[in-house]
């Protein structure tokens, strides 16, 4: 390793409002749908 310490680069972005809630709604619908499929196969 060289004498100079390498700088770490960090990729950042500003969050877009609304997408976090939409993500959780989509995950919830998917889990409920899979639960419904499991319930109907038992």
C-alpha cells in the first residue's frame, strides 16, 4: 500500500418523497398475496 491513504468515494443521492411509502405498500400487497396463495393450497 502506498504512503498516502486512499480516499473512499461515496455515492449519494437525494431521496424522492413518496417512493418509500409506495415501496412498503407494494411489499405488503406482495406478502398478502403470497399468504392468500398459501392459505388456498392448505
